[in-house]
C-alpha cells in the first residue's frame, strides 16, 4: 500500500519539481541523466554500487571502495552522487577506472531503467540516503541494501517520527545498518528498524589512507575552510583584526560552494591583496595576503600545511562541515557552535583537546591569536588530533568485515 501511495504522490509532484529543476542551474545540469540514466552500456556484472550524496560522502565511498577491493574477487564498482560537483570531482579522479553517475530521481521508471542496465552485487548507501523506490527496487532485484556510517539528525528524526508507519516499510527492506554511534543506532531502532540488523561501529569519517606519522612542515597561513554565505562577513571581520596584529600571516578562504567566490573576492579585494588558488598554483607565486580557493578537491591538501584551520558551516546555523579533516595532519581545528551534523565528532575533539569550539567571530579571533602565539599549545592539539584519528582507524576494517559477512550469505553473491 505504501509503495502505491508514494508513487502516486511522486507522479503528482514531479511536474512541479521538473519546472523548479529546469530553472535551477545546479539541478538542471544533471536533470536528463537523473531522469533517463542507464548503466546498460557499461556491461556491469556483480558490481558493488555505492551511493554518496555529496563531496563529504564521496570521501567515505572512495575509502570504502579501496578497502573492499582487498577482500573482493570482483573489482567492479560504481558510484552515484546527488550533486554535479561531486560527480565531476570523481570523474576527474577515477577517469575510466570507476563508473560515476548521478543518482536517478526516485521515480519508479527512472530507478528501474538504471537498475535493469546491470547486475549489482550490493547497494551501499553512505550515511542516510533513504530513497524509497531505490531501496524497494533494489530488494525486488535481490540486491542487498546496506547503510554505512548511518546517522539520523535531530531534525530528520522528528520528521521520520511523524511518518513512522511509512518509514517501517522502507527500513524493512534494508539488510544492514552500520551506525556511527550507539545513539544513532537507537534512533534507527525507534523508527522501526530490526535491532538485529544494526551494528554500532563508529564513524567512518575518521578513516583516511594518509601517512599520519610523516613529519609535515607547517606553513605560515591559516585556512578558513568550507565557508558558507552567511559566514563571509564574520570571517572578514576576523581576518581584518588578525592582519593588524599578525602581519606576516597569510589566509586561505575556501567556500563550501563555488558560486559565492565572487562575493568573497569582491569584499576582500577591497581591503587586501587577493589571488585565486588556481592562478597561484599556475604562477607558482605566493603573492596575495588572501588566497581564495576556487577549485574542488584541494582543501585537504591545504589543511595539510595550515598552521591552524577553521572549519565553516558552523558559525551560522548550517549544521557544520567535516571538522575532522584538519586532524589528519595534526592541524589544530576551530569550529563554531552549529555542528549538529557532527555532534559526536565535536564532542570527541573537545574532550580530547584536539580542537576548540567558539561561539562568535570575537571568540574566533581571540582563539586564533592565542594559538598563533603558543607553539606548544598548537603542537599538543595536533598530537591529540592524530591520536583521535589513529584510535578510530579500525572502524573501516570492521565495516568491511560486516559487509563481507552479509555478502557471503546473500543469494546475490
């Protein structure tokens, strides 16, 4: 019954969604692919299908894929994403070695066309991408459905609770959930998921194939990463104050979305010498007090050499961005109070004194200034951050073991 109701609703709403999509540049770029996409020309057989919504999830997908390749006979993987940013980044990274597609819209005919084009060994959803038709059709094709790094935010939990009967019909088709924490596992159970199909293993965002012990030379710059539009003025105020006391320090500003680059450049160039990261890299010059990162996929390398990193999406109510990334390189991290999407990670970082939470731009300025003037404090925070990462390094191994165990007893194997 729920399948019928859901598909009637999607058919009724689709014309309105189509009009909105075709007027939205971001969605319009992949509209045709998401409506009529197929994998038929790829001749995929026994492929592991991993879906990662956006750039943050693709990192998990990539690391999971590489870890699974050590244990699987098949080397065939396919990755789908929701955004063209993530899709294009993966295209450039994998070339032709791994097929990358936009995820079909959750319309019955779109999902069927995509799935019927190949034979899949499993469907792995990174975090909580609960698309009903996708999950129902996977199960109808005897494809095991697995959620890795499963989480349910406070807002999402409230929404799902209001439609709990419907959500039970979706959860009943999921074979395994590897939850980020006990708290998230209990949320899945409260929504009707079978407790026997849930494992609380930890957060896969802690895992990255990086040489953690390799000595790194920290350059004299501070990175403001994943900055969102409502944070621009606050970051400008912080840097303006810092430039008065720390004249020899440079600043990298990496927006979360590239469309706000012009806004950032216009504001900062009126007060400072600015240069875009792409131009700086081509010219091999260090000119510019402010470096505006106008590329995708380079932020991790920039964090590597940063003296201090602030991770945005957290000074305004956006829910936060990945505050772990600087820790992979022993870079002290600072973030704002709006980290609902990374609540457990934030608590771990604060408890272990690997990073600092600030509540406004004034506190951000003060904490950066304190760290710049205290080498010992920076080094200790960096060590604590590396310790957190190393402690969680077994989570990926555990995830792969659970997935392999499920596939071994699956009829689709």
